[in-house]
C-alpha cells in the first residue's frame, strides 16, 4: 500500500513544553519499539516524524529512533509475553494490554489511570466498505446476515478489530429482537456463515477485499475504511456507518519492565503524552479517528457521521466477561461459527488447503499433520501446546496423538508446498496457526 497517500502534515508542531521537562535529563537510550495494531502503519508514520524532530531538537546528543511493529493486537501482546522488548504498546483493545499485567507482570495493575481517558488518546467505531454503487444495498448490521452477502473481516481469535465487529453485530441483533438470546445466536450463526475469509489482522482483511476482490463488505475500523476509500478512489467504494455501533478504545502504555531495563522511560512517557497533544489530534483526525475533545469533533462533524455508540462495559459488563462468555473455548463465538470439514492427508493439498486458507485467512499452504513416528507425536504435542497459548484455549493443547495410521487429528500444520516424496508429518519449520472449529 502506498503510505505516502495517507501522510498528513501539520505546521508548527509545538512540542517544546511537552519535552522540556525531560530535556535536562538525557535519555539513556535513543530507540523506542512501538508494538501496535495491524492497520496503524500509516498513522504512526505520520505521528512519529514530528515527535522525533522535536525530541532531537531538545536532545541533540541523544537523537531518537522509533521502530514500529504491526500485527493483530492479540498476536502482538503474545509476542511481548514471549520476550519481544517493546517500550510502548499502542493497541486497539484493553485486554491486549491488560494481559501484559495479568500474565507477565510487565506493567502495573493501574496502568489505565496513568494517562487521560483510560489511557486511550483516540477512539473509533466499526464501518462497512462496500463496492461501487452499494449493489447489495447494505445499510445496517441486519443486512450482513442475508444469504446473498459475503463478508470479510479478521479472526476474533487473533484480532481486537474483529472482536469489536463481532460484539457490535451481537448487540445490534440483541437490540433488534428485544434481548432474545436464542434469536441473537441465530443471527450470529448467519452472520458468521457469511464470512468469506477470516484474516489474522485488519490489514490482511483489507488486502483480501481490495486486492483479491473477495466479498461484498469489508468490516473494519472507521479509520481504515475511510483511508482505503480515499486511497482507491478509482474503485468508487462506498462507506457505511451503521446506526448502532460500538465504541472502540485504542489504549496505550509504556511497558515498565522493558523501559526500566533499557533506560527508555523518559522518551516513552513523552511519546505517549504527545499522542494527546493538539498537534497529534490534528494528525489523528485526518486519519478518521475520533478524539475525546468536543471542540475538535464539532469542527469535524461532516467527517464523522452520527451514530449511537455503546461501550463494552455498558452492554457486556466487562472485557473479562466478554472473553469468558464469547471467546473462550466452547463459548458463543465457537458455537456460532460454522464447522469446517478439513482434509486429513497432507497429499490432498489442492482442495483441502484452499478451504483452510479461506477459513483462516492465510496465503500460505496448510496441511493436516499425520504423525509417522513417536517423534512426530512429540513434535506435534509441543506445537499444540504453543497453539493453546496463541489462542488462549487450553483445549488446543490437549492431544491424543497416535502414529499407527490414525490421521483424524484436526490439527493444522503450517508448511511451504511439500516436494514429492517428502515424509508425512509437520514440516520442521512448521508453526501453529489455528485449529478448525469442532464439527
């Protein structure tokens, strides 16, 4: 994607006051790693440049570099728990930062109290991108469960973006049917059945919809949807913001254990405080993110359509409750999504691999591992254990591996195209990615 299209500049970035407090104390390191969500590449390219320029003015002997890492926010959180040394995190879901405390003790329990607006410098909501002329007449969430509509959005198991989509669809249906849970579940089954591709992150979903031409509707953050429309003006995409929608927070935090070890607390704190500045708000809103400043939003009311926003806490109680009731093993998401029949022979690549790629949203080739020895079983057990950590699903690591010709495992091994005569089993470079829903 051409990132220059997204770049917005704002004259006169006055960051001296923000940086002045730290100017007298040189930072002990001049590099930050910002671990961020999948569709934020262009935003942080625009945000980082003016901050670095002003930091370097205030610290001529300690010039700053900001490196970016982007993927689905849940995958990013897992990478940090596994050792990635991110100084700051800028995610799209509270739980993906909270887990850094709960599982890794990398940040304090009260991390949300350290910065304004529950540590969220901006927010967004979900929007639909439909093809030229809106041929399916998509107007609201209810239209997305029709049998003639195909959807593209990421996998809620790996993407905070997708969890917001799922919850917005659920609540919209729940309001429409007066809180009848059985009817809401039926709606969600139809809604999820319409998903043509579950990509692992928001940018992958954009690529599937735009580059590969798959689906009638791309569902993503309002920011991503508008930026894609503006980038591909020749395709005459139409943006639809539904009448009822979810407020999506974009929380940020410095990772205490990392910045203390690296000596980067000073630039990390200055950087995150900068994200709340008027100069940063100008950039952020140019990328179609909403901000918690009424004067700014009033001035930009033509850019942001009115919609009735609800919060996760208002309608679902808490993110902890959401994760338990909707995304844990055997919870609502697993019960509502359709079953997928998978090939169990690595040599049946053509049709089986295509179906798996379509369901998981991965361009690479997959096959089902068929162990040929006790060694294969041990390797497969280790991969499954890691898979359980990736999905937050202890059942993913349960194993009944047998190598006496049994090939009915339902485990996905990641491989490049296998050459003829290659031994069965997971390739040595295989990585665990996901598992098919139970039939």
